[in-house]
C-alpha cells in the first residue's frame, strides 16, 4: 500500500501518497482521484524513484475547486509548484500519462527550472488529437457518440455504482489492445476514479485552447516520450510529433499496446522506466 500524506501550501492543502526510494518524482492526472492503493502507471516508477502520487485540487481530500479557472493547466502547475516548495525540493522529476502527460508537457514549458526530467506518454501537444479520425474523441470516429454518452452518464450523480462500473469498462475496453489485459488490470490494486467535474471542464473548456507545440522546441531538460502503437485516444503520430519537437527527446514506442503500455507491455515498460534513471 501507498502511504497517505497531507501538505499545507500557499495555495491550499493537498493529499498525496508516497512509495519507493530514490530521487523524487511526482505523478498526477488531470481528472483522477488517487488513494492508498496507488496507481498502475505509477507503480513501475517506485522501483527507482520516491514517487509522489498527487491528488490535484478537487480530487480526493485535496482542497476543493471553488472556481472553474482553478482547473486550467497553468493553475494546476502552480499548485504542483507550491507542493514541491512545501516539500522542500529544489527540483523533482515529473511523469504523466494521457492528460497527466499533457500536464508533464505544460510543466516542462512553464517551470523547467523545477524539473530534473520530464516523462510523458500516450498524450498530445495540442487539441489536434481530438480531430484525428483514429481518435475516439473525434466526431468522425465510430465510437465518438457512445463515449460522449458515457462521459455524461459518469458525470451524472444519479448513475449507480454498478452502472458506473459497466460504463467505465466499456470505455476502457476501447483503449486496450487485448481485453485480457484490461481484465488483468481490473484484478490488481489500483486507484484513479474519474473526477466528473474536472473531466467535464477539460473536454468542454480547457482542451479547446490547448496547444503547446511551439513551446516544446524550447525544452532543454531530459525528456522521455512514449506511446502505444495502437493508441485509440491519442494516435501514435502525436507521440512522434512531441518527440520531434522537443530537442534530444528520447522516444519509446510500445508495439503491442493501445493507450496503456504500462499494463499491456509491463516488462517493456519497466525497462523503459529503468532507462530514465540515468539522468538525475
């Protein structure tokens, strides 16, 4: 189990969980609630880092969101910076997957002086991914209408726990290369329940203006970019785009994965994580 902590900062109180030993590495996600079960994406990093799994504002027992503007990318980065400072770290590494990867890119753009390295995967540098026909979030994709329906249902307080599990499974299955890997994932201790309000704000507001492509060319910190060959959320070409834009970025493609290579190709992902520890 992961160890629960609370930290008082200049921007509020934040809940986080720690596990592992080594250099500090922060992990979070735009719209997920974490708890003491940890997270399947974060787990491999605990073999080489002291991992700080953070609940952003409005998630878990962290300070609540009192205004929608607090869910903007720069505001989340400002919160993470306040947490880092309160913990007493001059710098730390940051890793993110999916919208957590977007936060990683934003962090490297807005506060590179605070990072030893950046690890981002199965993500995109702009809203363009949502217009790609191979992305389930594109209106031209065959799964799009159903996904929007599922999102609305998950954000509806009247949706029962049993219904949420059913809808979440259906949504998740669209993002797996092999259904057996999804079943395996569901059998393991894990947290990351969807924060409906944050998800709703992300897809209706924040992602509409998201584009850090031009700024990526200025990143100089060590950057490790990864993606699944068959990613149905952020198609692999957006992984290639990020790696091309960031000078000297190290690119890893998981050839038998959709959106979750840390589950679908765990041994390969563990090897990838080990490759990131050489630069402190």
